[in-house]
C-alpha cells in the first residue's frame, strides 16, 4: 500500500483554505483523524517562509514550549510576546500551528497577537470538542480568522481514497463496510487498510480489492483506539464491554446491568451515544467496539454474553432481532441448550440473508437435537449460500422419515433447487417436485412446490408449460400473499415472451410495490421481480428503467449480508445496461467487481463472466475476453436461456474482436435461432448481425418482431436494418439510438451513414457523418467494433484489417499465423502492406489508429 493518502473530494476545502491564507489565514477544525494536518500541509505545499509549530500535551505546561525550536534560547527582559513576534516575523511569513488546542497560554497569546496585529498569516488546526486556550478560541469567535469545520469523509470520498491508496478498483460493498467501520475518519481508515492487508482479509481478486472476514485488531489499531478512549474505571470498563458486545442495546436493558450514573458519565465523555428516538445505546465509534471486544479474554467474554442474554430474555416485548442476538450470545457463551431457540434464530438470520451466521446457528441447532426443524432450516440456508453439496448432505439425514405436507414442501423445494441450479439436473429437479406434488393434499403446500417447478420451466424457456402450471396453481385454491407476489415474476416473464414488454415492466413494478407493503422483506421474490424488470426494460429500449430495476436488485444484495448471489446477478445486470449504453469499460469494471463474490459453480457466475467477456470484446481485448470465457467454464454453470444467450452473444463479439466478422455474423444468426420465442434476446442477436453488415439476413425477421414487440427498440432495430443504402435515414437512426442512450449503436449507425455517403460520392456529407461517428465513439470510452475500425481504416481489405487488429492487440506474428492458419511470412508481408497503406511504421502506431477512438 502506498504511504501517502490522496485528498479525495477535498478540492473545495483546499481552495477555501488557500483563499483564506491570502487574506490572513484560517482555523481548520475537525475530529481526531479527520485529516486536518494533511489538508493544511497540502494547502501550504508550495508556500515559502512557513514556520511549522507542533503543539503537544507534553509542551503545554511550558511557556512558549511549542515555539522553542523557532526562538533563541534566552529571551530578553520585557515584553516576551512582542520579542517572540518580532523574531518570528523576521524569518517567517506564515505560521502553521498544528493542534492549536494544545498550545500553552503564552504560545496561544503569541499566535493571537500576530493575527490581530497582521504580523503573519496563520493556519491553525484544532480538534472539535476539545477545550482550547481562550486566545485560540478568540481567533474565530472575534472574527479574526474564519473557522473551517471538516466533516467526516463521505462514502464517495472514502471510495476515492481507497482506490488511490490501494492503486486499483475497490469493490463497492467493501468501500461501504470500511466507510462505516471508520465512520469517515481518514486516520482510522488508514489503520483499517493496514490491518486488513496484514491480516489477509483485504486482498485483490480478479483485479478488484475485496474484504472478507472480521476486522483484525492489530497492536497499532488497539493503541490508537485506546488512546482515544482514555482512562476508565472498572465500572465504566464493564459498561463499555456490555455495549461493545451488545450494541445497539436498549437503555432500559443496560441499566439493569450497570448504574445509570456510570452510563451518564460515558455519555458525557462522548464514549457512548444514546438515541433519543429509540433509547438505544451504542459506542461513539464503530472501532471502539472492535477494540474493546478484542481486549476481552475468553472467560470475560462468556460472562458478558451470558449477562446480556439473561437481561434481554427477562425483558418483555422483544422481536426477532433479539431472538437472533440472544441465540448467538448463548452459543458463544456456552449456554445454548435450547434447540428451538437456535432454529428460530437460524430462520431469522436466513430472512435477513446473514447466511454464514444462519448456517452456524442451524448446525448448532442440529447438534443440540433440533431434528427435522433444524434440518429444514439449515438445508434452506445452505442452498441460498450456494453450498449445494452441503445442503443435500443435510437433507439425507431425514431421508425416509414421515413428513407432513408443509415440511415435505419445504424440503423438496430445497432439493429441487439444489438439483436444478446447483447440479444442472433440470429434468430430475422437475420430476422431484412433480412427485412431491402428487403425494400432498394440503393446497398451499401443493401450490408452493408448483411455483418452484414453474420457475425452472421459465428459466428453460418452456413458456407453454409455465402458462399451464400457473393456471393449475390458481385452480388449486386462493393464493397466499407471498405466492401471489411470486407468480408476479412469472407473469412478467410470460408477458416478455409475448412481446408485451411494457406491460411486463408494469407487472414487475407492481410486484415490487407489493413486496414493499409487506411487514417482512421478501428478498428472493424481490430479486425475481427486479430481474424480470431489467429484461423487460431492455427489450423495450428503456435503459433508464432497466438500471432502476437493476439497482433495486443490487440493494437487496447490499442490505442482506452475505447473499453474494444477488450481488453477482445484479452487478452483472448493471454491467449489461452499461454495455448497451455504450460504456464497455464501465461494464468491465462492474463485472470484475461482481466476480469477487463468486462462490462455487453457479449460473450467476456463468452470466457474470460471459458478460465480462462480451464487454472485453467490445474494448478490443481479445485475450482478456478469452480468459473470462475460460473462467466461466470453471466457475459458472450454463443453465437457462438467460445464461445461454449471454454466452452466445459474447461469442459473437469475441469473433468480431478477433477480426472474424463472417464467423461473428454466423454466431449472431445462430444466437437468434436459439432465441426463437424469446423476442427480447432474438432482437439483439438479429441486430448484432445488422451491426456486423449482414442486413439482408436479418431485416425480414426484425420487421416481423417490430410488429409484435412493444417499446421503442424493436421498431428502431428494424428501421436500422431497412436503412442500409440510405445515408440520411441512417443519420436519423443514429439520432434515435442516441435518444435512447445507446451511444455505441448511434456511433456505428453514423459510421454506416458516412460509408453510404461515400459510396454516393457525397464527400462533404460523408465527412460530417464521420465527425459525428467519431464524437459518439469517443463517448463510448474505448469501444472498438468492426464498423468503427472500418471508419478508421477504410482503405484496408478485410484480411488486412483482421491481421492488423490482431497485431495491434499485442499478438506476435507466429500467434496470428497459428490462429488464422497462415504462414508467418504471409502475416509479416500483410503487415508490411498495412503499414504502407496507412503510412504507419510500427504496431504501437497501428494500435493508436485502430483503438484510439
């Protein structure tokens, strides 16, 4: 890690300090570790004649102690302050006073004297909440200097600081976690990063920095926090330990364990905070808890946790969160003897997607004799955590036992989910749920297993079966609210299949509104609805709505701790939207961020890595695209049409990036054939063929789809296909794509318009269209497609362009020869011809021509 930390987001504050210095100076105030000293030093970096004064507690008892290094050893008799001011003024034009609240009274008076008399410009820092000498306080109270208060860093500032300090991309949930743990304090953030790297919990994976695990409390961090806490007596220490292990802790519960007077003293010292609305107690900073807990020995920790569990259980009216906390305290204190409590806590943890914690509680419940209830809870948790083998092993423990309908429905649903998503055994998964349905009589249980089976049929594109099963579910009887919401995502998918994509967007939105109206969150249903909403919005050409649906799904992953599946899925869908907006580099960033959350082989992993390969291909990085596809084979499971289309689409553009445009066209048309009955995907595959020049092979089908698919996109794709030889119409298509926010498509249409003008000999119009294409392409942050490459090198033959593209991407002559089945000499001769026609002399210049758009 770099030793210097950037001042991300502090440009305005720097400008304010520098402006104040021009007219006399300023006092910069803020909490400890807010970065006051670094910010002041940055403001003075290019300023000469600065006297640096570092006030300390040790020197605060000595008159002029902070100034000793700047003054002669023996002061004369008479006015000491005037003498010192004259000495300082002769040598220095600016005084930089760090930690001015620690100045001794004489030094403080000297600083005040120099400011009041205009003898020097003064920049001072002081800690908020600390008592300062009256002479220092008077600097801003008497309007001698402006006071600039530094707020804690924002989430965005924290992200920029981390990216600068670590020298790379940092995963968004990691940024959020470190921001919360540091509370926006720059000093604490630095110590957290150092501790994370030293402890191995902050590491780089797939090019993205990612935090996994608990915060390791290093000696440096412990000393720093204990210095902030200061001296406390035994009673205060006991109270802090209770809060550290139990926060947020109801004040009425805490005061059964510690005297109110002790709690009051801690609040006065700003070591704890008490929420006025809910009367809950927390430590004043998140890291206080980490350090205090780390300082408790095993026996003391058990005693504290046992006391907390007893106190909360004795209180009345506690909710599910308290059930979870009490169970965890009992488990960690060695007093967890009630399996029912552990099962209930496991279910609560699962509902908030704290999956690792839920698995731990479920295993403890099973070990404590929780029986069938523990198996049911634990198997479901392991499925949600993508730990399919473990989930199946738990299910086998109750194989052959008699089950009631509700329990059978729950267990067989988990089994079916394991088979389908975990092992790719689609037919077996459907058959297992059908068999379960046939053995049950209770209506809601039968409906439940059919909903799960129908989700499999939907993923496989079996829409006739989906429609029939939905009707069967409704015939069984009235639906619970949960099942009604669950059918909403299936209704949306059916509407997409029928081309009624605007109605599908509305149905997904209605379902999300229904979820919001429920007292308890329904994360799995939220994810299904948001996923359908993204697909429908993309098919309609409404990328703003698509991003809104994707963001709603991503928030589920952020809010429910440990549900990596949602972060991977919706991070990928965000990337999909970015790519369609013409931002492939941003799509790469989002996919790489999602990839750090991959666990085991999952369809979400396959979708993520296929999208990553597609985005890389659009940036011209063939090697990275191939590496992503290889990784997809290792970490992904290719199940369902959504994943299948992502792979086929990626292959199209990987071939195009490698210069094989003819092969890319065939791949696009094969993808369109495979997507028959999936109009949203078929549209994009056919339009890929149009973008690659095969208009005649896609136009008729696009025209047919335009008549059946709602929204702006299908008619625009068909219009594009019909405008091949009409440069003015192609310009209009380009403008329409730009209006939808699809900038890469707009750039390509503009480039095609330029080519059409050129064929007609209209040079002036051609150049205007080329200029528009170049301007749009530059907004696409490095996108490189055949049409845009052709714009850059219209004089090259397809073979020359193919070899030039591969050479510019970094491949050697031998590698190119091996890939294209040519001789090395042929490749070399072709490159000579390319250089002659373009006026270039080396691969670097060739890359600039081909790739710098």
